[in-house]
């Protein structure tokens, strides 16, 4: 028996060639620009930014947000300073600023101005720049790793409450030389160290600022850590003592916005001037790369096989390989598989027939004992060439008996 491929090429149906039009180029550029913008802003809503109340990831804060909703708190999440100013802020409302990476100077001034009519302003682990921009008389004073106890009397923390995470400590911005009071006048500090710096600071309302709560550990409110120590209790007291909560997570556009008077002041923390040209340049580079890598080299051409290979030669070559490798197991497996296939076809057994059924059918057809048939078709692998030759003879005799049946 020989195996030969057709000598004439198969007819191919011509396909229309792909053409890149202006619309496709613009679409690719738009996709790249949107992707870069998404990366720069930290991703879409609920993308996993630290303490994001819409994120169910470990660093998100969806768990505590859902508990607040179940307790009757009307939670509104805003991501731009414009949306924050559009949200109502009255004596039943607390404003939470949950991130400061994208909070510019002008946006900070507008945020504190809008929050001045609220009952409470909550800041989650702000840095020195954010505290200065918001006009809060505090400064960072190092950090604490590990467990720290409240040791204070406040509506927001019990004396035995614990924070078991990395926390930032705060003290009065006028006391960094250790000669002034640790906290501003009227301020209360919880989770404090020996010098008076505290991880939770409550400042009374002022003329242009509502009661301000600074919590030095945003990670305590995350899904991964909110169930540890007293994190949930502290978080719910800080955020849940109001009817309405506006949670503000600034986006990259808030780095460079006009101030309350509408003037656009220069800022070294705004969007850099090279950002827009950089996005365009990267988009064009992606388009060029797509055109270079996606070019077609022509349709596939079928060619006839240059030689004809006889099936028996393939079989003999495989047998020589088994013999050279002394692979009696694989050789016997191939022999038995072929014999089982042929006797099953002869007896009209489907391919899905079980081992027991095959053995029973062959035993009935040949008159042999079932144990003998099983040993021949499914027995142990031979250990040497002599046993392998004997097995081949037994399989051949079994097939001959089935054909005579």
C-alpha cells in the first residue's frame, strides 16, 4: 500500500486583500490613546486603586462601602472635582477624600471650599503636600509598622481599639521642632506614640473647614484588612456617623484645573506639557508597527509532495527505532492496539466498547478462556526481544482465530 498526495495544486478561492483605510488608522490611534489615558488615571471605575469603594480587589474598599449602605448611609462616589462640587454637602453629609496622587493645588482649594458646609471632612492617609494644599495644620511624623492601640477617649475610637497595619503618624505642623504642642489646639489624637504623634487625628471645625478627621491608614479600610483587629469598627465610626457620604477619588484631570475664581494658575504638579504629544507619538508608533507586522506576503500556494513514501517503509522505520531504543513497552502497546482495533472491527464492536466486553466477545468467538484472551490483548509488557516476538505471534494467531470464527 502506498500513500501519495495529489500532484496538482488544489484550487483556492481568492480572498479580498485587507486594506488599511483612514478610518482604521484613526480607530487604532483612538484605542491606544484611551488605553494610555486609562493607565494614567489608574483605570476605570473600580479598577483597584487603594481604598477604592467600587473595587472588589484586595486593595479596594468595596466591603466597607457595602456595609455602610446596609446601615442606611447614602454613599455617592465621585471622581472629578466638578462632580464633587455638583454633589450636595450639608450638615448631614461627610466628604471623604480617599486618594491624593491626582489632587492638584487648585482642586484641593476647591474641594475644601465645597466641603466647608459639610458636617465632617475625612482624609485617608494624606501626605504633606495635600495637607498644605487643604489648609490642614498637620504634618506627617513618620510611621508605625505593626499593632498600635487607640488609648484615647473619642466618639471615633474606643481606648482598646487596635490598628494592626502600617500607619502614618501626624502632629501639628508647627511642632516639628518638638517645642510646640503635638496637636493643634482642640485636636484629639488616637493611636498615638510616646511623643504625641497620632494615626487618627480629629480637628474641631474652623471658620472655613468642617470637623476634619485624618486617618493615617487607608489600607485598614481595604477588603484585605478591614476584618482584622479593630479596622472595621474604626472605619464605620469615622465614615458612618452621617446620613450621606460623598467619597471623592481625584482623577488625573484634577491635577491641573482652574481655581475657584476660574483662573488657571501654573503648577508643577499638573499634567506635563509633553503628555499629549507623547500620547500621539506612541499611537503613531503602534500604527506603524501594526502596518509593518501585518503586511501580507501573498496567498498560500499548495505544492505536490516531491517523493512518494511507501507505508511499509514507514512501519519498518518505526520498528527499527523501537528496536534501537529497546522500547519493548511502546512496541507491544502499538502491536496490541492494532490487534484490538482489527478484532473489534471484525466482531462489529464500537470503539467505545469496554475492555471487559472486548475480552468476552473475543473469547466467545474463538472458544478460548477469557484469561488467555486478556493476557494476549491487555497483558504485561514483554521484557526482551524474544518475549516481544512471542507476543506478536500470539496476536497474529488470535486474529486468525477471530477471522475463522
